[in-house]
C-alpha cells in the first residue's frame, strides 16, 4: 500500500529577516510565523544566546511571537552577534540578532536624561521631591549597577529609610559629589527684655538662612533644657517660608531676673541661637552725684519700668536730707530734687568726718511691695 501524503506541504514564513537592537536594558518586539503552504504547520524557536528570549517558544499554525533582548550582564559598548533558529515541519529559518549595549539612562517626565550619578545630582537639585521618588525605582537601581556605582550595597541600605528626602541626601553625599547644607544663624545673640510682672507669652523670631542645598534635619534641641524656652518652627519651615525661626518664652517659668539658653538648629552646635532674657526691675533709682557738700542740692533720678503710674514713698534716714514731700507720683521717669540742710554744728563735724545717710524708696506695684535703698555721702573724703 502506498503512503498517504497531504498536499501541498506546509511552508514556513517569518515576517522578519533580522533583529537589531540598541539598548541598555531590555528591548521588546514581536513577529509573526505563518504557513505559506498547506496542511498544518508546527515547530519551535531555539535561541543561541541567553540574551534573547521568545514567547511562546513553540507554535502551531499562524502565531505571533514576542521576543525580549536583554543587555544585562554586558558592558556599555559591547556588540553581541547571535541568532535564533525557527525549526518547523515546513522548513527552518535563521534569524540573526545583533545587540549593541548603550549607556544606561533614564528619561524623566520633564524630558531630562539621567545617565549616571552626576546627572542625577543635577536633576535632584532642580526636582528634589521627584528625584527622591526616582531613586527607589528598579530602573534607577539598574542604572547604578550598570554604571558600576561603587557604593551599591550602601545604596540598598539607604533605601530602607522611610524619609525619602533624607535618603536622597545620604546617597548624594555618599557619592562624594555633594556636601551637606549648612544652617547659618544670621542673628546669633538675641536679648529679650520683659516687663517686671509680665506673665503672658513672649514670641520671637531668629533670622536664619541655608548655605548650599539639600535635606535639612528638622531636629531642634534646647541646649540646657530650659522649660521657659520652646521652638515653634521646624528648620525647613523657617528656611523655605520666611527665613525666620519662631520661638516662644514663658515668663511664668523664669526664676530670677536673668536667664540664658540656646536653640541648636538641625542638631548642629555651629547653628546655635543664644537667647538671653532679662526681666526689668520695677524701678531703677540713682543720685546725680556721689557725694554732696553741706547746704547743697541734689536730684534723685527714678526710672519706672512697670508701665504703671506709681506712688513713691521716700524716707531719708537723717532729717538733714530734705525732700519737698514724702510721697511723689511717678510715671515713666522722674527727677525728684532734695536739699542738704545741716546745722552749723553738723557742718563743722562733717569737715572732720563725712556722714553717710540712707534714702529708703518704696512703692506698691499691684500686689508687690517694691523697696530700694540708696546710700548718700555728705562731705569730702579726700
């Protein structure tokens, strides 16, 4: 019996003659396998190199074949010439494959091409938030690997930081291409003067600026942990919003007339803002001279810091120091005259031995009794 054959026989046809690829990563494409003859065509595709992958790698009848060409494992500038054979019951075809490995690059949505850590630094300077997101992508990691970034293991560890901006800063500093930004406290010393009985909060601002660019640590601490001083800004808010770092002072927590502490910005001792608080006295009193001659006149100077009109009671320890009145009404400032009135006998005694008297000054300020005492010298010691 004669064998039965199906005519016409299958005939293999492929709509691609060769594959030429230039990539630094993965290139994807496709072609079609068709039967130009009769019967049923079936076969498979065999790649000569691991850089070429075909899906599916077997076919039956008409089929679209997808391929992927990988540049992974090769160096920039390498040219790999290989191929794949299509084997079928309708014949065989060889498809030449040429892969040219190009420099690794990433095209950003702004149209900027990043090819290495240096060009990434330039991108980060313009778009820090987008650069921070980009550095955690597989494409960026592959770019570092293909450009032989020497700190690739450290980069992998940096990515574990949930703060992306801080991670970006660490990577750029690690590359050696960038220095950390520096906080410059424009006004390093600030003196605050409080009213004698002020209890309401005092709010202040310190001008600061940044030298350089990049991530700023918002950590601020109070050097001596004083409870009366509190930061109200973060460092980044101060820099990017107004250039002013805000703080508050709680006078109710201040003991004494003089306190001082420092705000350390970004945890850097060089970025220190020293804040000194001086609580004004209720009154300042002084005499216009150090000593007085018998039967001379003098002036008592009074500076009132309370913003209140006060009634002063003045009581000399000796009757020869004579004021016009015992009580004097004082606003912000007053000059109160007095006379030195000595008897003839007292004047003669003063020539041998100067006399020392005192002047007691007191006033009621709200619920506080304010008292000061001045010493007055009559006669010349020389």
